[in-house]
């Protein structure tokens, strides 16, 4: 109905326009020099409209022609992006399937037209790393840093990770130095530095790194405590003489000095270096915090500067731990050292009744010798040998 109405109005307008043209056609004269053009007004209007339409068409044609180049470029760019996306998808599948060489080539080809070149460089580097093509791996990461400046730190971190896993210690150290210049306290950098130093067993540098690892929360508190214990044990074990051992011990933090494993290592090293008196107070302080049988064992082996006081201290522990085998063995040794044969025999007899072992019979043999009981001494030595053969781990 609406279209019919519009058609009717157009027809009415045409009839009205035809009536006007028929009643008064008008007159137009155009002269130029000796030339003149004469026509009716309505023909002139029609020709003007046609001329305007032709000029407009020509301008639009020229405009579209000038944009053909940019349109082609946009089309070609989209085509390359589509091809890059398809190659990237293929490369990811190859990477997941373990086809490292094919994945690397696909990621490399996908770089042309890629809207995310960083991911292509990174995955190409990973593929090369898995193929043990370490030079190509580093080249991809270098290109990635140049192409995507904002990813410089991230790619350095990944490169250091790759190099540590590949046991390229020197190269990893160089990469970590580059990271240090950019952001020396980055938690990921500190964690990688820790990993490298741990792999290369550079204990002193690890000890120097520990405060920053804790300050910037690069590791959990539990992991830091375990690492600190490991570093302390390693440094104490590597001490070359008594002076170095003391310096190393003094440099440890208070919490570390209460760690049973660290104190036990300190005591053992002091025994080896014939300076066991250094460990006396360390063991006593640690035992106040936490009772540990291994420390009691070492306490009975070390020689304090004041051995009488050492014995009194050990006897004071007997009130809380009257049936502790290690403490009874410790007391037997300390009493024997002071030639208190009766007290030593008392402690050792109680120990053997509770937990007979080679060390207990061995110490009792020494006491029997001190008491002049030769037959008992030989009998105890024989039993010590029998228990040693039955349980080699209990010979200390």
C-alpha cells in the first residue's frame, strides 16, 4: 500500500512537471566568441544534472583507483596473518607431539605476518632448546628482545632458565648479569641465581644471596630455611682449619645456629680439626631449644675446656631424660674420661639393660679396664665386636 502511494505521488509529480514544461519551456542562450548554444531551460537543467553526475563518477573512479594500493596491502596483510595463525597452530601441535625440529621451522615461518611475534620467538627458542640447538635458541631470544622491547627482561629470564637446565653455567651467569643490570631484586632473577649457585655449589655466594631471597620473598619461608641449613652445612664442611671453621660459624644467623643438623656438622668438623671445645656451647644452646639425640652423641665425644662443667651439664639433663640411650652413653663416656669408673659403669649398665649396642659395650670395656677387671674387659670387647657385626650402623 505504501509503495503504491509513493508511485502515485511520483506519477502526479511527473504530470505536474510535464504541464509546466509544456506551458513554458523557457529559454537558455550560451555564447562564447563566435559560438552560441541555444536550448530550452528544461533541457539545460537536464544537461547540467547529467554533466554533474558524470564529473562525480569520474572523481569517485579516480579516488577508488588511488586506494587500490592500500587495499591490496590490507588484503595481503590479512592473508599473511591468516597463514601465520595456521602455521602457529600447526607448530604448537608439533611441539606438543615432541617434533622439535619441525616445530622450530613452523614457528620460524609463522613469524612472517604474525600479530604476536613474541610468542613465536619464544616457542621457536623452546623448540631449538629441546633439540639442543642452543645457539639458535639464543638467537631467537635475541631477535625477540629487539622486536619486542618491552619483553627484554622476560626473555632474559627465560634464557637464563634454559641455560641453567642445559648446564651452560658460564652463559647462564652472563645472562643473569644482564638481568641484574635491569632489575637486580626481581624475585624470579633471585630464584634463578639461587638455582645456578646451588648447581655449581658456590656456597659462599649463596650465603650472600640469602638475605635478598628472604627480603624479596623469592622463596617460601620453609624453602629458605631448608636452603639456609644446606648452605651452612656445606660451608662448615668445607672449612679448611679451626680458624676458618670458627669464622664460618660466627657468620651464621642465630636461628641457623639453633638448627640441629648445622650444630651437628659444626661439632663433627670441630672433632676432625681437633678443636672440639668450640662446639660445646653451640650444642648446649641448641639442646635448650630442642632435644636432639645426635647432638647428645657429639657432646659425649667433644672435649670442653672445662670437662668437669661439661659432665655436670650432661648430668643435669638426666632429670628430664633418665632413660635416653644417647644421654646414658654420653654420661658413660664423660665419667670414664674423668676416671669416675663407678659412675661410668652405672650409666653404661643401665644403657645396656635398655638398649645394648656396640658403642655401649666398647665404653664398658674401657671402664672395666680402668677398674682392673680384665676378664670383664675382654668379655665386653667381644660383645662390642658381635654387636658391631650384627649392626654396623651402631659402631660410633
